[in-house]
């Protein structure tokens, strides 16, 4: 299929895809489940008896994006360095490459992705490969291929090999007809971006595979995620990351959203903690497969006021990007995450003042600023 091949080549220029690899630890054999893509009767599987292990074997696709590297660090600390394989279609920095197993993998290459899961005896898969909202609107065919076709490959492989699968969703899965303040777990969605449409598709397909094939699918709707060790990646909420870098470097920040645009946000450590908690939660405690999570909600003006406590000379101006503003206006202002707090004990650690303090603490040294840039 030349179109898919061309899209795959384009993806290597714009996006994080999947990959895997390296150190091997012993895990129990998983039974091959039923999935839409049946295993050929003459498929050559290598039969080996493995010893028991308490730790999952983890693959993270799209691992060089905002969350993948941090998640790998957290999971390696918990499960062991060689049990967590980071993957992408981009070349990793030296510090990432030497921090643990990394391999190239393209989620649009079904056969290669399946080989990675089989050869490395993967039991947990975190699927982070995606084009974000603003980038997706600029290249809808690529976003459709990566966010939807890539998801289908991952779902089929996860169902076939009995994996526990995590796929993140987002505030972008809601639309202008959704209740915005607060937005509950279950309500009308109807997003108006390809990114949002692909996330609703992922939620529904994951739940379908759970009920139809028994796939252990788990999903969190992330709010805007803020971290100091990554640059903005094309998302509508990325202003809340860029403001810190610009405040330190130039003392000036031009925001592409209106000053009163309220959106739910979260510091990256809370996001990673929630992701691990939902994956470790007992299946019987989950009353649904897709949950809202949140920590705080603020506007650009409120964020600027907190930033000015550290950089009083900050000059905040506004040059509204109509595309991203329209996206933000269709998203929730506040998330209702009461089901996550009730079912598996979700509790955030960072509110807005703690977030700003942590960001400036992290970015205060020249070496950290150089690394982030």
C-alpha cells in the first residue's frame, strides 16, 4: 500500500512512533487470545519454558515524546531497567539511549511491531504514538494514519498476545456541545479536531476490544500536561510550558490564547503517577475503562500572575491564534475526576503554586535550561 508507506516515511519526520527492545528478563508465557487478526496455522512460535516473575515486561511506543522518557524512568525504577523498553522512530539523545533498552519501531508496520512484542515477551504496552491537536490539523492524513491506523495495529497485537494496554486520551476528546464546567466521564463528546476524533475512536475501540475479546484496556483522559524537561510539541495547551522558558530567557511571552481561556492542567509527575496507578489497579476496582483525571484549572492570565512572582519583569502579551483558540473553546474548563478518586484512589500532589515553584526550581540552573533547549 504505497499511501501507507508514504505516510510512514512522513511520520518519521514529524512524529514519535513505536519501538522496543533489549535486555531480557524472565516472564511467564502468555496464552495467545482471540483477536480480529487470526494467527496463521503454520506460524512459527518458539516454545520455551520461562520462570515466574513479579514484574511486567513493558513496551512504550512514541517514547521520545513529552511523557515517554519520564514514564520509562519511573517504570524502570519500579520494575528494573531491562524490563522497560522505550521505542520511537526518531533518534534518541545519548542520555536516553544509554539509560535503558531502546529500539526503533514504527506502529504503522504491523509485522515489525508484532515481532517486537513476541521477541521481547511484552506483557504491558503503553501506546503514546500520536500527532497532537495543532499538528494534526496541519496534516490530517498523517494524523489519521498514525492516530487511527497505528491504534488498530496496537489493539490487534495486544488482544492477540493478552497484553495489558494503556492508551492515553485527552481533554481534546470533548467538543463544543460537551458540558464544560465540569466535564464528567460520561457525556456527549463530538470533538472537532482529527486529534479529538481519533481519541474518542481509541476510547470506544479499546472498550469494544475489552468486552468483545477480553483485552485489558485502560485509558486516562489527560488534561494539559506541563513539564520542564521537554519542549512544546504542538498541543493547544503548550503555552503553559513555553511561558516558563520564555520568562527565563527573554522576560517576554506572547500567548496564542485569550487571557481568560480556562483549561484543566497537570504537572507531569502527577500525570505519570496516575498512569502507573491505573495500570496497577486491580481489575475488579475499575467501574469503567476510561477515566478523567485532573489536578488544577487556570487561565493564561492566572498563570502569568504566578510566574511574575518569580520573574516580576515578565511582559505578557497576547496574539490570539484563531485555530488554537477555537480548539481551546471546545474543550473542558474543569474535569470531574471523582470516579478515578473513588475507584482507585487517585489524588494529585501539585496545585498551581506548587507547579510554578517546581518549574522554576527545575529550570534555575544553566545546565537544566541547556538540556531543555
